[in-house]
C-alpha cells in the first residue's frame, strides 16, 4: 500500500494497559506476565530500531474486541537503492 509493505500480528490477550502505551517500545521496559515473570524488555525496542533503520515504523495498539495488533511498515524500496 502506497509503496509500503505492511505486516500485522494480532493476539487475543489482555492488550496493553493505558499506562504502558507510551513506554512499550522503550529499551528494558516490560510488563509482568502471568506468574509474575518479566521479559528482558528488548524485543519491541529491537523491532522499533530495525524498522527505523529501514525507514519504516512499528505500532502496537489495543483491538476493540480484545487483544492487541502490532503493525510493521517498511518501504518497498529505499530511495537511491532501488
């Protein structure tokens, strides 16, 4: 669409709490999982950096019917590289 590849992944989990929306792509930021464990907080920040390096973008939003959707957009071609 408009010279962009768009990849979307959805889930049926609890979604992202409002208080975490602004920080979800920060390095080392993570939310508690069921059972109280946490991730390293590097996964989403890594995806965001890769997207930016390729002149793309990543977003993560809650779905109205529950869960969340992560969308990665990358240009079909980088200007000057074909």
